[in-house]
C-alpha cells in the first residue's frame, strides 16, 4: 500500500534499498500461507524501482539476492510444494514483472529453466509459456547469449515449442477430416497446438532468425522425414512440422537481413547445396508439397496447404515467380479434386495467398486451369466451407488478371472471367443459399459476404459497361440487407465489414455515377465509422463458462468484427469522397465529425491510420464544390481547421510509428487539398497556385511549423536514446544493432513526411509561412546540414532548406542558399539530386546565392560541377 505513495518521492531509493532485503528474508522464512503476501509486497517494490537502479548488482532493491528471493517465492516454492493455485498466481505476477522490468531477470536462468519444465502439461502451462516468451521479448540480447542446462536458450525454447505442437490435446480426429464439410471447430487457446504456434512465432521474432532457426528447422526436418517413412501412425509429427513451417516462413525471409555467416548456419529442409535465398524458397516448397498432395491423412494435407499459403504471403512475390511451375498445377488439382472437403478448402486458401502476390505474366500459362478449378469449387453441391474460400480466391484471380500490361488482353480476360464467376455468385449474393443451410447460418453469412466482394471485384475489373446493372443490384442488396435495421439478419451482422468492402469496389468503378447512392450509404457508414457497436455490454455468449456464472452486470467487451468494420467504413468514406469529389461536399461536415476524432482516439492503429488518410479528401471535396459554385475555395477553411485540430492533437499524443507517420502525411495533404486553386492530382509547386486560407486564422502557418518541429525533436530524441542504450547495455549485440537500424529506417521515413508537410505549408502560404521557421527550424536545419551529421539528417535538411530558399525573400536567400550549396558541393548523389530537383522547380531564388558563389573562385568550380 505504501509503494504508490512513496515511489515519486526522493526518499524512495533509500526506502527500497532498505526494505528489499527485509521482504526477501520474510519470503524465505514465511509459511506457505503467509508467503504469497510477502511476495506480493516484494513484487510491488520491484515493479516500482526505476530502470536506472537495476544496473550492476541491482543495488536499488538491495542486491541480486532480493530478486532471487522473489523468484523462489513465486515460482520455486509453489513448484516444490505442488500448490497449483499459488503457482498460477505467482506465474501471473512474474509475467507482469518480466514485461515491466526485464532487466531484473538478466542473470536469472533458473526462471526460464523452471518455466520450460511446466510447458509439458498442467493447468499452468499457458502462463509458463507466456513467462518464457515475455523474458525473451523483454531482453532479447540477454537470452540470445543465455544457456539452459548446458544448451543455448534458443535451442531449448525451439525444442519446447515443437514439443507443444506434438501434443494430442486439441481433439483432432483424422477420420473426421476425411468427410467433414464444415470448418474445423475452434481449438482451445490453451491447447498445445495453439500455444506452440504462437510461442514459435514470438520467440523467433524476439531472438532473431539467426539464433532460433538453426535448431527449429533441424527438428522440423526430422519430424517431416519420420512422418514420410511411416505416414498413418505418425500423422501428428507431419502436422506439427507443417504448423511449424507456417509460423517460420516469415522468419526464413528475414534471413535476407542477416550476415552471410549467420545465414550459412541455418540448414535446408530437404535439399543440399549452397543455401541461397532462392534455394531456401525452393526448398520450402519442395519440403511441403508432397505432404499437401500425396499424404494419406486429410488433416495433414490441409496443414501443408496452409503452410504453403503462409509461405506465399510471407515470401512473395519471389516464391510465386520461382515456384509457379510446381505450385500452381498442384493447387488447381487439389482445389478441384481433393476428396477431403477441409483439405480442398485449405487448397483454395493457399490459392488466395498465391494469387494475392502473383503477376499476370506468372499466372497466364495456368490461367485456364485456375479458372476451371475455382469454378468447380464454387459450384452447387460443394460445401459452404470450400465455396467460401474458392470465392475469395476468384476475387484474387481477378486482381491478378488486372496487372496485365496489354490493355486489350486485360479487358478480354477480365470480361471472360466475370462471365464465368458471375453466374454462381449472383444467387449467393442474393442469399438464395440460406434456405438450404439453416443448420449453419453463420457459415452461410460468411459465404454471402465473400460472394458480394468477389462479384464487386471481378465486376469492377471487367468494366462499367459490363458490370453496370449488377453494380446497382449489388448496392441495393447491401443497403437493404446490411444497413436496414428492419431487414438485417443477426447472422449477417458479423459480415458487415465484407459488405462494406464490396461497396468500396463499386464506388471506385462507378465514380461520379455513384452519387445517387450516397444518401443510402453515408449514414450507415458514418455509424460504423463512429464505432457505436465496438463496445457492448457483456452477454452470456461472451462469458468464459457455458452456464454464464461469471457474468457480472455492467461489464463490457470489445467486438473485434466491429473494429474491422470501422476501418472499412473509414476507407469507404475516403473512396467515396475521392470518387465523387464535389458531390460528396454535403456529407463532408458529418464525415469530418465522425472521422477526425478517430485520428487520436481509435482503439487500433489501423483505424487511426485510415481515418487520418481520409481527411484530405474530405477537405478537398468542400473546396471543389465551392469552386464549382463560383467561389474561391474559402468554404474549405472551416473543415480544414477542424481537421488540423484533430491532426495536431494526434501528433502530440501518438506513440506508435505508423499512425504518427500517417497523421503527419495527412496534415500536409489537408493543407494542399484545401488551399489549392486548380483541381487535379499534380503536385503544388508555387504559392500562386494556392489560396493561403490559414493566413490570419486561429491556426496560422507558424502553429503548424511548431507542431512539426516538436515531432522532429521527438524523433531525434528516440534515436539518441537508442544510441545511448547501444553504448551502455552490456548485452547489446548484432541482432539488436540490426533492430535499431530498422527503427532508424522507420524514423527516416517519418522525417521525410515531416519535411514534406513543412514543404506543403511553405508551398501553399509562401513567404508568410517563413516567420514560423526562424525561431526553431532554421537553427535546427543548419545543425543537421553539418558534415558531422548522419546522411539521413543531411538529406532531410536538403529538402527543407531548398523549400525555404524557394520561398525566401532576397535578403534571406543568400544565407540559406549557402547552406544548400554546402550540401551540394560534397557530391552525394541522392542529396544532390533532391537539391537540384528543388532548385529546378523554382530556380530564380537561388540566383543571389549563385552570384555570391561566382565571386569566390573555389566555390564557383563547385557550383559548375
């Protein structure tokens, strides 16, 4: 009880150092009844200790013996006493502490040893798995070097993961898989197969492929070889190997970023020779394809196709280009003729993954076989489970055909494909199959949503002249059956996101002709975008037990399908605004009110990204409508200010990289979309192309420049923290260095968008915006242009300085031009290219700087070069 009150005070360090040993001694002496109280107090103390106190001998908590005592009280003692309740609670607290203070466990190998022993079985297995994964994710460099009972931790963890995959507690019955037409039932989250798949992916991601894959792929190769020699009794070994490869495919692709020596230590699965990345991809397919096509157990064939589909998604498009001759014929044959419905559905899923990253040139030799196989899988009499995935694969096939470079051939192929699939899709889209599927209405609803989307995709690729009538009929179905409260079926409720995707495609195809449908579509879209259905009161269906005894009044749950629907609604609003432009202006105010707050408050980062991306189109459509009425675009000021308020708030509060980048990008795009005079997609290059709407408003250009500078400063601060950790962390290694390099690349991307946003403000408001740069930006840019700075910083300074020089007054041009010339004279290609591009866009402001340069002979030669 004292910890929260004392942790913020200066006396805290002294108190924790004195109190820690006392509590540790109490944990060692206490009985089994009192020990949990002592352990909870000590855990609260450890969790409140700052990171700076955990270096060296953990003096901030009284020494390493205090940590050992806590681990003994929470893990070792309950294990010794056989107290499952105490062990479950102790593991839960250790997981929380490992996530909050991973450095506490730097030298605690016994924690991982004891936790790995619990992976085999028992009620605490899931918590033991989570503890080991949390340790690896919290301090990956430490655990890459660690050894467990004489073996590397990574090897011991890989063996434990694959042992979990071999457990027989998921209830799979091979004979049932040969005849069952419905989707397989969901497996318990704490069964060995689920835990093994998740832990395999997370541990490999945390420890790095170079450390984890050598042992993991070695064991997988043994499992597959044993299962191939004696198929019937060893089907679990085959399925475990396929499940493991499905999780490891992405990490095999990540070997590209590893040093050559580290890659050489990772074995191939079924081939020999030089292990190039091309050979690894072929080896992956060669190891799985016999199990997908010839293995006698349907449960294994389905697992192998799922692994191949995941490999196509993670290693594409190269695996498609290199392995199409062996993969595509096998996919078509299984999708058309496999006797086990679930294995046939898995082949259709794999076809979807293959086609998602497949170009038309790769697909063309096998196009006829693919169309015939998918049409056969969509026919009447085939189980809904197979038809659902075949319909999705047909949509991906249409998208792949649209990549054909020959316009005439593309049109002919897409129209022919639409003629083949439209026949079976129309009754599915209308819901005609519900009557024959009364026993499984959820599956029928999923099939209908896929059919609507496939019809929209194939139709839009075929063209408006072919798809026009079906497009209007599809819109009638969606608005009537999915957004009309009086007619909507309960089973369709979970599939509204799929229906929204189909509307996106129709709107893109019809363009301005979609305007008559806006009244029927916008209201339910905005309702979905606001997320009114995301947080709902918990019902008996959401309770953990079948009898609902744990249901408490006033409890709420998050509906994940409503989150997907919210993201789709935001994307559709953006698509509608871009397609109809001025026609969408009457709905812009309501759309901004629904979407702008989501930029900083949405639960998921995906929704925050798509909500921010929609704001430029919404502000632009108001400007277009005002210009069409003869105005000068002043009507866009109100929507622009509303959007900027939300974006500036999101920039100040956003902690994740991708949403922050999307928000910064949207800020610059909003300014250009609202201020530009001419309509079109070309880039604004001159201030006379724009109306400076923000001049004299409550949000002047200077305010935007200050917010962007704060974002820049925070980005540089994150980089400085990483550099400090690289210097001070004793466990810093090559894997962590590569991770930091990837984080640096992400920061470089963010810097680019910050520079573009500043350029948008300058390009739209000219010299009026320069006053916002003097106090903070120009000193920072001058420093970043220094030769001692890193290359990304100097490129960023080039972009912004050249924008400044273009807009600057004569008196200011010389000094800023000198800085740009200093960057040019070093002859770095990328930086010189950006600098010269900016100068060509508006060369006259550089004239004064060039005149000064000519009077200095050494520099005149640099300028000439």
